[in-house]
């Protein structure tokens, strides 16, 4: 996604939060090889679709996966864990 490419992924937790079906790629059912092949062929045969979805991938990465956003989330998590440790008397 960060390289500006469309994604084909399985519709499972984690992947489904990153790939918006029909926007920046396609979601397929696990072990659905026929649909996976169809989606690959559709991307190979449609340059405009590849470019559009690739641009959407970049935008989604910029919006949702910024390093500063990740750092802030980890900072808040560690802060909560430290507070819980001291609250429970585990110093």
C-alpha cells in the first residue's frame, strides 16, 4: 500500500481493516482461488483501475499508518500500563 499498489487480500480481521474492497484493492474469501485469480486478471488488464487503487492505497497509509500516530498510541499504552502497575502496588 505504501508503494502505491492495489492490494488483494483475504477477508479476515486485520486485512479487512486495511483493504477497502473496491477502493484500494480487493478482499476475497479465504481459499477462494478462482476469485483471487479473477481479481489479479482484472488489475492486470485495467491500468486505470491499478493506478486509481494505488493512489487510494497511498492515501490510506498516509491517513491511518503515520509513524507519529503509532508512536502516540504506544506512548498512551505504556503510560496506562505504568499507571496500572503503580495503582496495584507493584512498584
